[in-house]
């Protein structure tokens, strides 16, 4: 955490703040004006579909190499801006497990997420961020929009899933929306956390009228052109275990590796013990994921798997 503090800074200390020349923009992006111009002119994406757990498909936009390099740089610089303590992504040293641990001890929970978040992040909000918040000149704000957003065939614009800068640009462009949602959480005396598009509200002592809380955050999202997934918005009381970004909280609020992860790991270990080594890499990955939540879980098994892998 000390290291992170040294690497972050207020927004007005960003390299993009009050940026007003293309020459300086190229320098900030570790390129030159001619190469930046070519990157802007030739910006393109390879579009593919990847299946989701619910049977639908997610569209992935993979930028060409020169655009991807620039987006990496943009994302890296923007990720140095100080983030609120309730945002658990696009920050060095934090991950989905930290997001769940933030709610340790909670016994009541409202979970929700934003539907197709990136697809509803439009160019206008990104432009306003760079022009009004970062105080860039209009032409620099336009160039940064061209580098971080994508125009669909129907003329609408999105932040492309697959862009290295997508997470942090989307958050900063819609920071006001998330701040308003945080204010609602405070009103209901809830602890709020955000993991990309996953919203979690928790309390140790109960949430008064969770339905009104859900309606309030849904209303805020609609004002910014987003919508809450009604089917994924749930209220969980003190009697149930809860899953927060892949981590289970027991009814008493203690973080545990979820049953699905435990069962998949045991299944892999069973196959490995029978001589089938095809699952050894995935098994080690699952053990590592489980140990991020419970440090000593599968400790002996991990040593055995590592020995087998080393001798294979």
C-alpha cells in the first residue's frame, strides 16, 4: 500500500492535465507526432465473440498493435490518478479478492451490476472527462477519444471491451455516476464497493428497505445512459452465504473459497492422482486462486502438484 501511495497522485498532477498540444501529447504517449498521426488514422480492431457463462456472447475488440501500445500507455497514466478506496480495479496491488474482503463481517448484502457497461459508455462522456475534468484543449480531448473509443456501424460509440485502457477510462468518464451511487449507499448506511461493473452494498446490522436502495441506484444509472441488471440484483440476509466477485462470505461474514472452486480443484487432484496429468496446470491455477482467499487451503496438495510438474 505504501508503494501504491507513491505511484498515485491527484488528478491535477496527471500528465494529461491541461494538455494542449499534439506534440506534447505524442511525447506523453512515448511516440512522435508522425507516428501518433498514423496511429489515429489507422486505428482499427479485430472483432471476435467469446461465450459467457449464461450462454450469451461477449464482443471483444482487439486493437491493432500500434493502437494497443498507445492504449496501454493511456491506461497506465490514468491508473496513477488517485482512486477512491471503494474502487477495486485499475489500481496496482488490488484485485477481486480485496473487493470481497472489503465486506468482511457483513451479514446483509445487496448485489447488482451494470448491464453491458462498456457498450453504454459513449464518446461524449469520455470527451467531457478529458476536456472538462482533465482540462485538455478540445483537439487533444478529441484525439484521446479517438484513441480510446470505437464507433459502431450505426454511428453510436462505445468503449471497446479488449482495449487496455477500457476499465480506467470508463470509470473516470462515469465517475460522477459512481459517486452518486456511493452517496446512496451512505444514505442507507451501507458499505459500497465497485469492481468494474459489479456493485456491492453491505451492512453488518441490516439494510432498511433494500428495494428502495435498488430503485435509487437504478434511477441514477438510467440518468447516465446505463441500466442495472434486474435479474442479477439480489438481497441476501444474514442467514445465507454470499458470493462477491468469486469469493464466498459465510453467514458470519468470513471470506472463504467458494464451493465451486473447491470442487473443481478436488476433481483435478483426483484426475492427477490417477495418472492423468492433463489437468495439472489448471489445478495449480485453481489452488493459487483458492489460496488468495484462504492462504493455507490445499497447501499439501500444491506441494505435490508442483513436484509432479517439476519432474514431468
